[in-house]
């Protein structure tokens, strides 16, 4: 993204000079410290504020999931960290950022060409902003996860530095690449698996790590829409229906107000799908061959719990030709109170445009829509396939050697996304060729992970006192 005072995109020497000048104004060492200001906001108040726009009966589930550990709290506390990041040094180089680039928001998924890629997979908070904010949130997530797993200080430091080093070296490579090479660069999961095997030979990695990597890729390939269909859909009275599992899965008819008919819902959904199709790529799309069957509200994630997320069941040629979509509510980004607002009129469009810009390849069903709910409130949504070869890391079984490789992969992947959507030449020049930024952000990660633990303790105290309601874990 262009920033004020930045040189022309065709002035490569000027772009590099711009990055070096930013480094003089904002030294890399300035990113190392985190000291909470005396007037720091109350993190519990921010979470209470977020809850006001969410489904009331689901908010206690969100709090329960966040209360498991400092890591689950961190996953749900994107707004808290955004408020803290707003007061930290920035280079002044802006790019499209994820806004919530913690390690669990990376994973593998299938491309339209049916290749398995590793990339960022959550863009609810995406917005143009400082690239440093994404990188800091990523590195801190590894420090928090490493503490959760009981890694030593030295092991966590190695993992944290690997994330920054992966980002820095990949950004430098992008800056030196031909233009289209930088834009087309991606991490093919098969190539990543081969790389892990080669690393095993070079670094004597635990062979279990290689097996886990290959098993994770195989599992991701199996997580397609048909598998989701077999788990979620049942034939009831001769009709396909999404099976109820309240409060996590609640069919539409169980939420329908008195006086509302099934026919009205079907008509509204068909109209919504036709409008949604206009946001999809191409003049002819396979969605046109599907018709609406059923839908249900489904609780997803940790930080997203309480926002409105739906499973939409569609039928193609017949009942043996189903498609499951996820329609997820898109609220304002947590970054928008600290950065200029989105240029797009709908938050669903904000999410989709940002995702298409940052990802190497995106789901062909990725689009957006506005829908008026039973309560008369019009809300923004984005839609995508529910599962399409998707898979992610399991923090609970992460080992130091695997975490280091994964941190490097996440850092490189974040750099690829920023290189496409921002000035890779200026960012690379700012980072430089030494490990100064690696050391600075590893130090920052320790300080902010301490802050996260303090916030988590406050959060648990608020739950214990009854200020925040938490449900039994679900």
C-alpha cells in the first residue's frame, strides 16, 4: 500500500532509500521494549464492549474457551493487543495486514487448482496498517505457546527468532526478486513436507516430527466438504438437515420467530445466494447450479465466538451432490479505532478484499453479503466453503524443534503476504541483513507475554467474581 511521502512504485532505489531512512528515524532496537502506560485501558472492559454486539447466549462460551490458558486468552484478545500496539513505534511503512496473525491463524488449504498450500487462513481483522503489528502478534504467540508447552528460555528464544528471521529473509528475497516472482511466490505444502524431511537429515530432527507433518497434510486432504457433510448432515423425514447440537449447532427453524414461515426463509436465502454470487470471481460460477436446502448457526473458534456464524447446506444435481458453505459475520476490524477506517462500505467486502490480496490463492466460494436478521438488524457477512482441505497446527503436541520450523514457515508466509500487498523493497531495507530485528522482537515477545499473563489473571478473576459469565467448556 502506498504511504504519504513514499516514492513511486517504479522507483526501486528510492523505495530502498525510504526504508533505510525509516530505520534511522525509528531504530530497530526501539521495537524491543514493552512498558504498559500508566493510563492503560482496562482489558476486561474492552472484552465487555465486544460482547455487546454478539449473541448474548454465546458470549459465556467465548469466555469459557478463553479461560483455559494464557494461550487461549491470547487468541481471543486481538482487540486488547491492538490497543497496546497502537502505542508502539512503527516505521511508517503500511501494508495490508491480517490484524490477528497468531500462530493458529496459519494452516493448509486447497487451492482452486487442487494443490495444498500453507498460508494465513483468518482475515476477520484485516486492514491496511503497520506491518510490524502483524509480526509482533505472530512472535508473541510463539512465546505464549512456548510457555504453555513448557519450553525452556533458550528454546523459546530460538523459536521466536526463527519467526522474525523467516520474515526478514523472505522479505529480502522478495525485494530482490523479479516483480511477478514476488507476487506469485507461495509455500506449496508438498514442498514444505520435503523440506522438513531434508531438515531431518541435516539437523537430526526427531523422526516423529516428519511423521506428524505428513500425517497433518494427509488429514487436511481428508477435511473436505463431503467429510463435513457426513459429520454434520442427517436425513430427517426424507429431507437433508443439519443435525442440531445446541448450543454449538442450532438449526434455523429453532431460532425462527413465531409467524415466520419456512417458505419465507427459503425465498430470502435464494435471493441472498443470487446476490452473493455477484461478489464471486468470473461470469459463470458453479454456485449457480446449487439450490438452498437448510442452514444452522454454528459456534466457531475462540475469539469469534458470539459473532453470528452459519452453516449453509446446498444441493447440486441431487442429494449425493452437496455443498456446505460457512457464512461468518464480519464486524468492524479491531484495528479500526486505531487506524483509518476501511474504504469498503461492507465489512464482509473488507475481509474478502483483504484476503484475496494477502493470500497466494483463495477459495472460489469466497464472497460477501449483507443480511437482515430476524431481529431486523442488517449485518455484514463473508462466505466460503466450510472445509476445503483445511488443516492447522496442534499447539498441545508442539515440540521445540517442530515449533522452530513452524515459526520460520509462518514468518516466511507473513512476509509473502505483506510483500504482495505492501512495499517489500522498503520493508526489506528497513529490516536490513543483520539479526537486529530478530533480537528486538524476541525481547518484545517476552515482555508482552508477561503482560498477557497479567491480563489473563485479571480475566480469570473477573470470571471468578461473576463480572464475566463463563459457561461450562464447549
